[in-house]
């Protein structure tokens, strides 16, 4: 059930679900309410008056008995039960949000969760990469004493019409005991067998299957897969029920390799040290073990229920996972060992949480810096199937972009660094509890509105928070187009620090860390470099194909953001192109989407190979045009205003409004 | 060049090659010359007089100057250079050999070496299981920076028209360094890839290949395979040049598992102990490592020249090699884990002499006691291709027999035990230097003629020696039909011992061990049990198919004998059926023959699978008819004289002759 909330005095309305938090509703409406503690209810700054409508609210010590009776509430502790009219008192207000003809910040807000249970690729059906076949066999007799394996294969043929099965030696080692202790009633796990060139075979009755495991009894109702996105900074994973395609749990953990470098280049350098490659392999594997452990624990599942893993990672991550040499990825002319890699056993690479009968399918990559993660994303998002010209971007440490449709695909990688994942940012963090994900600022008082994941005490800033902060500081004329703090603003929240000037998002007393949470000029520089590299990538890719932003039918954004991202704010800082928000789509973690898809439909395996082959890689690292474009993009939003017409118009008008208000006050 | 040697006074002639040893010639002619030291030249008993012809002979201290001038020579130190007439003095003579119409001992002698370089299967061509493809690649550039693997596969396609190649992860681990240190000039080792059901694919252009190894430079002139026969008692191996099919060296070593039991049953019992299976695996692997080491050392070859291994073993040996459970092979209803087993990496099972890029193809088996060794033998001998009805026997520890032709094949296993390989025989040994391989006896003086492998001091008795000894002791009426020494013979060579009566083959002073070399009644019992089991197997198999010995077109004998075997002597003791010697063929080690064949022609791989499927196994172990026949066969040659008409006639006549001679003397 939906309700409309109208915020006074600016008469800005927003429609939200029943039970929504009022602070969230304000954030979504683009309405500022001072809020210093992230929404945990302790700062008492987000006081509003409920003029009409029904709400459910806690009585807190920040509001006197009398005021409570008059309808005063703390927005962060209030949820709406009907249409409401809410007045924000002057002390808590910001400026009325500017809306231009082409740019309305409130419309730029998107919840990633709106899309992430729906796969975007078409034409697939539930026909999983690993199947379980419960089989009852007649015990051997002197008249019928064929080998255990022959008996078993005959059972699969007769009871499941499954032919063309190879047994792995590991499976043979456990087979006799399992057959006999289970009274010849067992369940086979069969996995699509890789054919030549490491291609997995398409879906037809005669395609070969590997018998990878036998379990006693009928275990066919426990047939799970793990989808893995092995990022440079973050490992994301989901547990997928192969019976119905349901995602049972999702987890993310930092890639423990991070301690040996923020990006793939520093990892490769470390891998060249003695034992370095081995160490990095064991670190990524221990991260994977942890995340799998958490998935199993969260769902109360046994490790025996996991039948296979599909993993998507960039080329370096895939190489390090498999223990392959990475140095030639880094050295010109940037050559990986292999684009398509063989299926391996989980235990062979150290994933010891799972029994040794689980195979890992790694997505094929395109080039040294366009990896299996992007191939997986293109698969999952269905870009390769659509007529529409799509720009696909995966905003991780590596910043990979793809341009194309069902007829052609071009791709490029622009080394963004981990800034939007919180790396190299003083108080950067993943979108975990306490991460600032929403931000707004009163341009006159410079008081912030901060909202954290889980409404916990602020601990740091996640990706969507960083976009918000940068864009709001720019809109409110707190930083200039070069990303520097404007020096003559009088606020104790702006102060010089070790990393240039900084803005205090949350004071120590309200933070969960006991320290002030800040954003520094160095943080802002890192974010600008990251977005600059990505945007220069867009331009180079489009130009090399004689296209412009206007030719794009769709923009798909994948990557490790928080749950919210505001497109208009992304445009404001020059991260996204200045085209209508309607053309943008979020798919959350695109790599996981593709990994899930191959798990659910094995006919998608050769499609992944086809995508990898179909993509033309545009090498940016030695491209002079790219370097020019990168330098031009180190500005907010960009040195060339013509590239951001609507944003420029908005920022100009907004800047005048802020100046007026500051003079008035 | 051939020469005819005529032995006086009996006027027995034999044709031998120029340079042949005179003692060997006498043995082949069935002429007895006393010889107590195995032919090493020290006992001085084998003195003969060269009456005509030219010989090359050492002057030894056993012959005086005067006698030497008269033409006296030691036979064992003399080789023939022309046609000769040789007189054996009375002191050295035996009886003239009896020849009946249907049985002539001298004609029963066969050298195995006469056949063993010629493969008997037809319709194959040199198209080896592993090929080497030297390839020159263009180094990568920024314009052409595909992965190392893609570049390599493109090179294989362009330079060798090889498609459909999968790379193994191990190969990818070494690929980048090898490509770069070898200046992009490398050699691929490609092996026929197993398809489903562990079948290796047939020979066509599109059949899949595994890229298993890359070596720097052009190493294509070193492409060797190792053929392995993994016997219960003996591991035989040969190094095969895949370029031309030549066998470069052969070796045999005891299977080190022997210390945990003589036959497969005792091994299986041991495997059930804690760590037992693991221990047996490591023992067979260490035996294989040793034999491979010897092959490489003998030929001065590097371990890098070995591209693959083809191994044939009985079902238990194959299971133990791969670390599979064996207990259900032993327990009724006798079920192996698998008949067709997957291709494995040599290093994965501990064959650490070879780099980790060598794969082992194990021959498929038929049943628990009809293994890959027999399938390999049927393949190698071409039985499955011929119209003629063939009885094939592999006389190893396991005693496997096959009956059939190109239309059908039936098989059975009769547990012979290792007696004919020297196991359970007091002075039994392999056909190594010093093994008594030829034997003859003077029925009156009971003085022996013994000839050893390499004419070294006697150290023991090998398989062909045991057959000779048993048959000669029987012919000379030294043992009776029950295998017991006749008690009233006056000779110090016959004496009571710990294992029943025994006959001294060589006195300590002439032996290489410093002890008397003997054959005991217990040894004879063991040999009779072994031959009894085999012969009962023949009868059961024939009877179950409503056939008799007369229906056989051919008999093929494979197995671990010495270099010589005398068919008539084998018939005399009831080891071989009493049919014309012309029907018999020796192929030496049949398992190695088949292993060599699949190495040389990969189209033979699916043929091996077809043979395994084609064979009907007749289970003997619980077969009452077999047990009856076994009891009947515990006699020399057999309780039923009608089964051995020619042998019975011969033995009768011979016995009368011996009686006469003994009375005369």
C-alpha cells in the first residue's frame, strides 16, 4: 500500500510504501532535514511536525511531552501509516531543492533492489548446470556382477534417460561404500562436462555430463549452486536453489588480497615476489571460504547441498584464483595466459569448505582488463540479445564498460581504482551497517542530513554515499568545480586536515567509531580520478565507433554500490552521461546475475563463450586520445560544459540560488 | 646364416644360426649333455668332441692340452661357425630322446623372441595416442594481444590443422614462461582426450585432443610412450618410440606389493587394513617408478621425452594403482568399482619420475578377475579380428583365458597363483641372469643338464625352467604321475628335505648363491595346482560353449615365461592341451603388445573398449563343474588319459624305455 507524504513548507511530495521511514522518504524526495547521527535516533536534529495523517513513532527524550502532544516527532524514528503532511521546522530545513526542466534530483533516486531478483536475459529456462538424479539400483548378484560404475550408469540411463556420462576418479573412490551403506539407493550429482576449448556444451540430450558425486539416499531436494563475483576489492556471493532459481542468501566480504594492494596492478607486482602468487591465491580462496561459510550458516545449509560454483572475476582475479601467471597482464602488450579457463575442482584450489566433488566454472574473459565479470554481466543483463544500443558499465575497482547490442559488442577497461568501493577514501567502507548511504546539506548552515545503512551510528561512507556527498557539496557550493573546498565558508564542519581541507559528516559523539567521520580533499581527488577515467572511457569507446551519447538507447549500471544510487547526482559529478534518467537501468551486481544465470540454465554456458568471442576490446592504456579525455574529465562535472548541458544549466541556476540565500541569512 | 649340427652317437640334428652356443643347440635338439653349472663353464661336465666342422671355443682348464688337440671342447664355451658333427662321450650323455608319431619333444621348443617384435593385430597404422606439434608463434603486440592460449591454439590450427583442443590447467601454469623463454618456438604434446564413459575417442580429424604439455623449442623427435603390464607378481615395461613404433628397451621388476601377498586375494585382504590400500598403491607406484627409471637410463632418454603411458593390469592391480576400493572384488558376487576407468595424470598417483604432464590410459577390464591385461592381450594378438576359433591364455598369477573369434569372446579367470612366475617355489625366480631356463636329465645317472639365462652360475628357476624340470622328471620316471619322487632311485641328488623330497639341480659349489639349488615336492604340488586350475578353466569354458579341444584353430600363449618354452613339455605335464604344436603361438607378454598398440594407433582405444564389452565372463569360483575338473587335473598330465592321448602314449613308451635302460646299467 502506497501513501503520499507532503513536506511543508516547500510542498514537495513523494509516494512511499506504508510503514516507510520518514527520514528515508525525505531523502527520496530530495528534501533536506538536518540529521547528524545517520538515523540512529540520538542526535535529535531531525525533528518534524506531523500536521496531518497517521504515523507510528517512538517517544524519545529529544522531544518534550508538550511538543510530542503538538505533533513533533523525530523523522528517523517515525514510520508513515497513511497519507501525511509533514512540516519541517526552520531549524531543521535546508533549501528547497532546485528543479530545472531537465534535471530533478528527486527523480534520480533508484533502489537497486527493485530489479535484482529479475534476470534480464531472455530465452532461458530452468535447466541447471548441475542436476541431481536419485537412483535405485538392484544389488549385484552372481548372475549380474557388473562393476559398480556400470550398474550406476545403467540406472541413470533407465531411470533418468541420461546417457553420455563420464565418471571422475574422485567419484569412483567413494562410490562402493556409498552404494552399499545406502542400500543401493543413492543420488548422483551430474555436471555439464566441458568440451574442447574449455567450452561447456550446449543443452541437448546427448551433451556429455560428468558424474561428480554420489550421495546416499535421495538428496535431490538439496541442489544448490554458489554464484561468485570475485572482485579486486570485494567478493560477492549468493546461494542459489537450483530447483527453483531462488536466491537463498547473499553475502559480501572484502577480498583479503587487499592488504597487498588496492588494484590489480599492485597485486600483479606482489605476485611476482617469491611465493607471492601462491599467497594471493590462498588469500582470495580464504575470502571465498569465509563467504561460503557465511552463506551456509545463514541458511542453515550443509556444505553437501552445494553442487557447483560459477565464478565471474576480472582477468587478474581469475588468474590468481587458479594460480596462473599474471605478470604479462601488466606488461605491454597485456597478454593473459588464457581467456577461457578449464573447469577446476573447488578443493584443488583450496576451497576446502566444500567436499571435493564440487567443480568451479570460471567465466571466460575478453582481454587482460576485460574479464569474466563483464562477460557475466553482459550475459545476465541480456545486452547481447537486445536490438537497443546499450552502454553497460561495471563500476568496480577496474571500471569496465561495454557498448553494443545483439549484433556487436565493444568493450574497454579504464582503471578506476577502488574509490567508489571505499578504497583510498579516508572513511570509505562497503555498504555495511553504519555506512553513510544518503547525504544532503543545508548550503547556508552547512548542517548535513546523513542516513546510514541500518540506521546505525555512522562508521564510514559507502559508494552511493560518496556520490551523494560529492554531488551535494558541489550543488551547495561547498566545493568548487575542481573539487576543492571553498575557503571562506564559516562552519566548524569545514577544517584543514592532514589530507587537505575536510568536511565533518558526523562528529565523534554521534559516530560509531568514536572519531569524527570526514570527507577530505584527497578523497575527492580520488573520486574525481575514478569518475574521470570511467567517463573518458565512455567517450573513447563511443568516438572509436563514431557514436555519441545521444545514440544510446539504454545505460545499464552494475557494480558494488549501496542499495540506493541517485542518477542525477551521478550526472552532477560527471560520473554518468547527461542523458535522460529514463534511459538508465540498475542491475546491482551484474557479474552475480550472469553467474546465477549459467547455474540455472546450462545452455547459457556456450552463450558466455560466444559473448567473450564477440567482444572487440579497445585498449585504452596506451591510447593518447583516452589520456586527453581523462585530463578533461578531472573536473566537476567536466571541462567541456557542452557534454553536460542540463547539468551545467542546473549547477549555474543552483549556484545563484545558493548565493542569494547566503546573502539573505 | 644357418648351420646344421649333428649330435653323435644318436644322430640327432638341429639347425641353428651361425655363432650359436653348442649347449643351447643340444638343448634345442632335445639332446642331453651333462651340465651342472648352468653353462658358466666351471663344472667341466659338458665335454664333447668336435668331429667335423669349425667352431670357436675357449681353451679351459677342464680340458687337457692333449684332449684339446683331439677336438675335445666344453659345449657351453663353444660356438658353431659351420655345419658340425659333435660326439657326446658316454660320460656326458643321456638317453636318446624318444620320438613317437605324434610327439617329438625337440619340435616343441619355441623362442618367444621369434614373434615379439611383430604385432599380430591388423588394420592399424602409426597414428599415436600422443602427438607432438612443433609450433612457431608470432609474439604478441598491442594490435594482437590475445591470450597465450588463444595464440597457441591458433598456431596449432594454422600450422597443423589441429582443431578441438582443450588445455589442462597444469599446462596453463607453465605456458607463459615457456613461450617467452623459448622465443615463441615451442612444441605441444597433445593426447587423445577421453570422451564420455571414459571412452577415448576414435581417430578422426574432429576428435578432441588434450593439450597436456608445452616444451621449449622443437622436441618433436622425442616422443616416447611407456607401455606397462602391471602384473600381480611382475611389472613389465617397454619404452616405445612413437615416431616409428620401435621398442627401445624392455624391463621387468617384481611388483613390490609381493611382500603383502602372493596373489590378488591376499593383496585385497591387506588393502582392507588401515592404510593398507594406500600402502599397496605406493608400492606398485614405486615399482613402476623404478622400471621407468631403468628404461630411461638404459636408453639415455630424458623423462621429458615420455609423452604418455598405456597400462594394462588385472582388475585388482588397476584398482590398487588408482587407489580404488578392492574389497568387493573379493567378496561374492565379485564386483569391481569400475571396468572402464578414467585417464589419470601420472603424478596424481605418485609416478613422480615423470613431469606432471603425462597421462595414463588404463585398459578397461571385463570383470573382477578378467582384467585390462587380458583385454590388452586380445587387442594386441588380434583374436577379436580373426575368423579362427582361438584359445588365448595369459599365464600370470591370475591365469586368464579367452575363447572366441571376431564374432564372440568368452573369458574366465582361474586363480593359478604365482608358481609359474617363481612365486611359492623354493628357488623360483624371474627369467633374470642365472635363472635355470633349460633342463634335461639322464634317467639312469640322474645327472642334469641345466642351462641358465646369461650362462651365469645358477641362482634359481624361472617359468620355462619349471616346465622343463617337471616334464623331464616325469619323462625320466624320477617323479610319478602324482608328482612324488620315486623313492628307490639311488642318487645323492634326491634326498628328503623340509618340503618333502627334493632333487638337487645344482650343487652349492656350482651355484651363484653358495647353496644347493633344488626342486621340492611342495614346489611340484604348487605347480600342479597352478596348471590344474588353468586346465580346468579350459575345460569349463569349452564345455559351457559346447566345444572341445578339437574345435580349436589356434592356441595363443602369453605370459611371463622365460625366453624359451617347450610346448611338448607343457603338454606332458598337462599345462597345455594335447593338440598339434602347429596350432600353438607364443606372443610373449600379450598385455604389453596391446599397450604398445594403443600407444601407436589411437583408433585402437575404442577397440579396447569394444573388446571389454564383447567378452562374456564365465565365473569359475562358484562353479561346481570347475571344481570337479580342477580335482581331476591335479595329476600329470591328468586323471583322464583320453584328454591326453598322445602324451599318454609317449609317457608309456618312454617309461618302458627308461626301465630297460635302468636294468641294463
